[in-house]
C-alpha cells in the first residue's frame, strides 16, 4: 500500500461548503492522503472548508501539521476552515500542542455549517 | 522494525499494551503510544531522511524501584547520523507552522526524555520514562503540571531541523 492509499477520506459538497471526512488513524503513514485531499478540497476556494474528525480516533503531529497547512492555505484565500467531531485523544493532542485556540473547533458538522 | 511509516501503528499498539500491563490507565497509555509515535517519526524523517530500509530498535521495560514497578522505560535506537544533542528541541509554540512539535509532545507526556549518541559515532539512542501517578509522575492530563517542559525556542527537532 502506498502512502496515498493509506486511509479513506470522503469529500462532499454541502450547501456551498466542502466537507472532508477522514476515517482512521492519522499518522505519518496516512497523513499524506489527508493532505492531498485537503489541498484538492481547498483548491476550489470554497467559502467554508469543514474537516469532520469524528471517525479519527488518533492523530499525531504529522496530522496536526497537515491541518495547520490547510489553515494557512485557507487564510490566504479567505476560506473559513472549521474542525469538528474531535474525539478525546485527538482533542488531547490539540491541547498538548497548544493549538485549541488556533483552530475554530465545534462539536458537530451541523454546527460547523453555522460557525 | 524497519524505518517504514506503515509500522507506526504496530509500535503504538505495543507501547500502549505494555503501558496498560504496567498499570497505566487508557488515557496515559495513549500518551505513551503518542510519545513512541513521535520519537519514531523523528527517526524516519530526520534520522534516516525517509529511507525505508533502515533498522530501528524499540525496547519496552518496566521501571523498577524497591522491587516494585513504578513506571515504564522505553529505549529507541537507530543507526542514523548523530545530531548535536543541543539542537534537539521543539520549535516555539507561538510560531504556528507545520512541523516541529514532536519533541515538545514527547516532553509533555513523559516524565523524562533523554537523547544520547550511541557508541561508535553512528546512531542515536532515546530513553523515555513515564512514572505511574502513585510513583510521582509529574505528567497530568497529558501536560506537565508546570507547563511546557520543552525548550520554547526556534531550533531543531530530532536529528535535524524539522520542517514537515
């Protein structure tokens, strides 16, 4: 399996927003797949880019780095990036990395549509 | 293990299971697994420059004092180039950019993180210790009670400057 096949990432459009839904652990093996999907999703310059992490039980710093990169791209093109559905271990990672205040984080995808 | 990212999940699982057996709860065991993951990622990215045919050894052992298990000791060794020890540190946390967090994360979730040069001018050795709460661990809820223990200065992480 190559890095670009290391995880499933669903991308869908919803009411003008783009919703990215990765499934599985995000680590150095799988984060290139998420990075590629996020870049493609952001390339259309949507008004809102939502990353639903409810199906991600684990994330390491490579996953966090991927989300920081997506945030930087989003800011440059005035896309609003919203994270939602963080499980406890993933939220803990954001706390350890002192990034909870850097991202816009809400509980659910529905709330992300209104954030 | 070989220096391939696909083996990270197995290494995390082994570290987490060992921590559970040593008496850590699920939350703390998850943090031990995270520290192992970050340590191995440093070796893969910076030590071996993502070459996937290189060896890495991981040793998990109970930390024993007065004939009682008081925590776990994890030793990770490689045959990568040796980085000056003073350059192994986290980036400044307020500098929001991808990469450079691995050492900070390890220091936040473990009681002790020590990098050494292996004998013979080749390879690094990382020794990490996490004590049980009953044995005086200073790690609480995934963050050190006294705040960040990592050197909050721009610099290098792992074997060389981290940029991924």
